[in-house]
């Protein structure tokens, strides 16, 4: 048996001012065929899993390119076409194959391509023909289009948000693909359009119990896989929205019925799934009024999240902290390559006047000018995200003189995932009263165990966080909450 694998992924915020070029991929993660490390990235876990299975089972694995760009704005057309054609050329050279297993994200948009993954999967199908298994792992913050469903035998997403299960779901996709290639199963995909868009953290109810029930359905009564595609509200694409996807063993009617049942349940949750958010002033007032307690308050600057494609240099929350008089604060991170370079050049122990943040656009707030001490510098900072290591690039810790406010400024845009982003740079997070982090919910698994309390702050910024008023121009159907009267969609056809 011969299996081809590759990975091409990013998440595109079509409203973001941060363009995505070839350097965005090469600087974040790019591995030529055979050069993927043993540690998976968020969207390349099928490649690592396949290596393990090939070594154990003796089938031939042909690896293509694996690349990932930090979420940002629209991808240049020529960049997408170059990377796509690179992988397609590698697939042609690998023929004949019994299966193609891809690590994708599912929310990639390029100039001229609203459905990059659909385009890629369709071209893969044209190359390999109708009898070869085509499978892919997706991020739930994606767009499940009919085009990509029609071109695939198996699609499955991570189930958890935060995405703590990306490796396990990679194992899931690979296992199904290998079983299908050996003709042990005949996978069929069924979907249901929930006609809504929202935020669905699985770290709280009702989504926690919903996902647990989804997991319990897999492997029973012809149900091979169940996924819930949340959708990605920061993309202006025709197929925006939430969908349920079920893969059955040649039982499309069962799949359609289950997808609709689960989708109707999601509809019943509308307006009840998003994390509770307050203004930054109300959040800081709550912290100031709190008595002694164990552990720092963890405050998520929810909408200035580089993982959602924005810059990560908004200063509104940090400015409010400075003005409030709160001390013993750690901040991860303010994206500012220039400030990081200046601090690196000045060296550890230097005291300097530094302007940082507020550079990407009006929505980033005003730059902060402060006299700072450079506490730590590195040319290759990093943090963990589950089994992955996420690079920060050149990074520095600067402390505002006269305070204990320590701020990480960095070069590679990334959201905050785990507390080791602080400890790797010498910050004792346990000694802080407040940790301000740039993330929507991926931080939760890592920070909840060390937090006195996790708080979510709604800060004005560049992310289109209210779909009721977002200027979607390509959305072609009514979805909640853009319409007051909830639509009554039907199940989409099985393919």
C-alpha cells in the first residue's frame, strides 16, 4: 500500500490588515518533503501519525511539503497557487497511491480563491481518480463547503476548543483512511447546515457535554466519525457558518439523520455558548476589589488574538492596566518586531525609552511610550501548545521602570497558549497579580490550572466580533444572528 501525505494550512481573517505572503509561511513553518520534525504542528499531525503507522505496518509513505502560516489577512494569489502546485506536483510524482491524507485548516482564503481547501481537494481528486481514498483533518474554525465534501471520502475536525485534541484527531483521520484504503470500510460524508455562527468553547457548558456525547457516538451503529464545524466569523466567504458532519460506513441516511439531530441541538444553544465577557475597565475593577487569593488573575484580551488573524499589537488593555495602578503584571505578548529588535540590541540590563505596540492600524490603539528595563532577550523564543512548540522569534521582556509590569515583545505573531511563554523568558507568573494574554480560548487548558480566576475582556479592536453588524459581502444565505427569525434549514445531501 502507498500513501501520500502533505499539509498546507492557515486561517484567513479577510478583514485583517496583516497580509499573508510566502514569507509568512516560510518564517512560521515550512518543511520540505521528508523534513517534517517528529513534533507535529497544529495542522500537520496526520503526517507524524502516518510515519508511526508506516514504521509499524510496513506500507510505503510518501511525504510532501508541510507548511503553516500564522493566521492573517488574505493570501497572495500567486503564493497559494505556488504552494498548492508544489504539493500537487509531489502527488503526481508519487503515483500510484492508495490514499491521500492531508493536514489542512479549512479557513484559508486567497485573492481569487474563497475556498482554497476545496480547490486543493478537487485537484487532488482529479489527479488520483475516483477510487483512491482522499482524507483530511480540519480545524473546527473552518468553512465546510460542498466542494470539499464532494472531493473527499473522509473529513474530520478537532473536537475541542481549545484544540487540545489535534494529535488524537490526526490519529482518528489516519486510522479511518487506512481502513478505507484496505477496503475495510466504505466512508460516506453527510452534513447539516446549522445556519448560524457563534463561538463554541468546549471548556464550558453546554458545549462540554455536547462534545462528550459526540465522542460517544463514534464507532457505533455504522457511525465512523462525528465533527462539529464551528465556522470562522472573521472571514467574508459564501459558506460562512456552523455545520455538523458525520462520516458513516456506507450509511448515508443514518449520517444525515444524526447530523440533523445534532445540528438542531446546536441551534437550540444559540446565544448561550460564548464565554462571558466584560469591558476591560470592569474586569480591572473586579481584580482591584478582590482580596488575597492564590494564583494570578488571567485576563484574555479576546479579540486581539493573533490566532484569529489580527496583529496582536493592540494596546488598549495594557494602557488601561497602567492607568489603573495595578502592579505585578505579566503581558504575553505585544507583537512589535521593531521594539523586540531594539531591546535585543540594547541588551539585558539596559534602561531605555521604548515605544511599542499600536502600529498595525487605527484598531491597534496608540503606541505606548515608556521608560523600560530590558530583563531578558532571546533570538529564538518559544512556547508550548500541547505536543507542539510555537516560535516567538526574537523576543524580549521589558519592565516599565518603577513598576513590576513585565511585557513580552516579540517578532513572530502568535497567540498565547501556555504558561511556559512566561517561564521560558524568566518571568515568575505565580508572583504576578494579573496575567494579560492575547488569546480567545486556546490558552484555557494551560492557564486554568494556575489561575486564581480566568476572565475574558472585550476590548475594541480589529477583529469582527459581532456578526450581526459585520460587513459580509459574499455571504449568500441568512444565518443567525444576522436574522431575527431563525431559519429552518434542511439537511444537506450526503456525498
